[in-house]
C-alpha cells in the first residue's frame, strides 16, 4: 500500500474511507475538478464521453460557478454519495470492469496529495 493511501486511512472518517476503498462508483473528481473542452463544453472529467447529450454546461453561455453548482453536477455528486452509477462515468466503469486502473483509481491515489486532503 502506498503512502497516500495510508495517509488517507489515518485522516479520513470511516464512511469516507469506505467510499474511497470499496465503492465501485465513487470518485473525488466531481468535488475538485471539471474538464473544459476547447469548444467550451464542460464535463466532470476528461474521460467522460464527449458525445454525451447532457453537458454540465458551456463556458460561452454559463459561468464556472453556475456550471459547478448546476443540477447535473449536484446529481452526479449525490449519485456517488449514494453509490449509484451515473451516465457521465460510464467510461470509467467499463475500464474498472476490465480490472485495470481507471481514472477513478488515479484520483483516489493522486488528487488527495495534490489537494492536500
């Protein structure tokens, strides 16, 4: 087990440890990240299917604050807290089913270090 994971185990409350270690759908990205495509479309992360119908918003039409607090972003976070799959994350779920390291795994290991969780 790496140093980041050990640190998280020490500092996080038990229910958050469970989300990070045992959930098949939870990812930290929607709380700390958004991906903006060159055309202004905003997605939860760069792995989200760019052709998905419901974008989080577009920077040419919405402020980042509006997008961050949009109904779709709030629903994504709520789904993750309830361990419910969300269509924005389908690509990661597919990778996880192949038992390979997905961006979800990456965010669990690296983003806490970057963001000093």
